[in-house]
C-alpha cells in the first residue's frame, strides 16, 4: 500500500520579493510523517525544476505513479517517515501551473489590481525568494529548525541557498545533482535557449498570450524537449529512442518529416505539456540562470560558502552535463578548506542529471547513514 498524500495550501498575504515588490503569494504543500512534540525531526524536501510538492506517496491508490522521490521517502526508507516529518512545497512560478494538484503564484496568477494575469509583469523571483516562502510556511507550523534540507537539481540549489542564507536553521543539507551557482553550460543549454525561442515566436506576444486564440504551443513543446535531452545522457537515449530504419518513411521523403525516434520523444513530451505554462517555465529558467549564492556577497563565493554551518552531503552524477560532478567536488573541497564539514558522494549513470531523481537506489543508503 502506498503512502497517501494530501495537498494543502498556505497563503502569505504580503510577501516581499528580493527585488522589493510585495504581492500575495499562495503555495501548495504536502507533509509526510508526524511532527515531534519538540518539532525537531523536520526534513524539508525541495522539488526539482518541473516537479511539484508531490515528492512521495499517491493521492489515491489508483494513481499510476507516486511522487518523484517515493523510492527515497516513506516508512522504513532512507528518509524514514516513521522518524522524520517531511515537508515539501510548490515553488513560486511552478512550471505545472495548469495542474489542478499544483498551487503556485506566478505569471498565470490574476493580478488583483488589473483583473488580468500578471504575465511578464510578475516580478522575477530568485531562488532566495523560493527559500523565503518555504521559511514562512515552516514558521507558520511553529518550526524554527530543520534536521536537514535536501532536494534534486533546483531542490539542491535551494538547499545550498538555505545553508548560506540561514546557516543556523539546519543541521545538514543534501544537495543532489546541483551546484551552489549555476554552471554557464547548464544556463545556455537548455535554459537560455528556451527564452530565446519564446522571444521570436509571434504567438508568445511578449508573454501576453493568456486568453488568445493561438497559443505558443510549439515553443513550449521545444522547451520541454530541450530540457529532456539535456537531462539524460547518450547511452540512455540509444536504449530508449531506438532507430527503426525499416519503419521510417516520412524523414526520407521530406526534410520536415520525422523519424520514429523523433516521434517517440514528441509523444512523451505531449503527456506533460498540457499541465505546463510557458511563462512559468521561462520564469523558472530565469531563476536558475540567475542562481549564484555569492550574489549578496559581491560575487565572492568563498564569503558565501564560509557561512555554511550545516554538514554537507553533495551527491553529483559523474555524467551530468548540467551540474558537472567536478564543479560539485570543487565546492565541497572549498567548504572543507574554509573549515566546514562537507563530503562529495558521486554516482555514475548514463541517466546523467536525471539519475538524481530516477535512480535513488544509487545513493539511498548513503543518505540513510548521513541523516542518522
């Protein structure tokens, strides 16, 4: 029987963004396990780029798939919900803004002053703003200290941000497949390219496509495909999207035709596309592009990393091109040199970046021991 999940919502009537603007913000969240009387058994899990607060369990037994880290979180698992109280919230500008099980505030949200969606008038959040919404949620529960902060990809970036911004708030962090500032390669491909494609799409209308008869569907589709291709590695694609030259015809008859492996990726992207809002996707791209924990310290990464008091277990994948393992190892070495406690535990898989999400068996026992 699966762990059962329940979606709840939390509203901040006046949330001040790092840029200075103040807006009402609502976020969905899910919790697992039981909060101890001393409120000292809390683990905050932060979701990855295109996920949501549904990190474990199912809403009902008939659901086809559980939460994204269900293999890691639950009774008796590495993040043992018999011991820990797990909290996971929907990020600002969550990509799945059209999913009824996601509650987020972003460009698709109606501006109460105009009665229309904010679109690109919504302030550009930083990862620190996401962290601050989570902090407000925790404080509303009377929680002021965390056993750990952890998450994959964007969730790992948020873990780094938590440890730098609020060093006394947690005992440990477990950033998975992530670095304390976004590597430039991971910025260009696929994040910046998604923004550039949107800018040249006439259907995008500078973000004001809500309610229009023509939607920027092809741009959204391409953005999702670019993310998919960058997140996995070559071996995975050779196994999953095999050539079928005997069946292929369209791609030989026309330069605009597609091979069977191209059609397969299209079909997979089509499953998630109806739940994704393009503006929200681009805003999340921009949050990642701008991510650097040293920004408040004039770009001095040592100054930022020296603030970390939490014990760090960083888990990169050796074949990840978005957050390369060498960059993660460098950050861990730097923290150690600065007097902190940090360990790098690399995994190896041709799932690449996605190994940190889909192959938790590669590191679950390490996480169990580290938390214990």
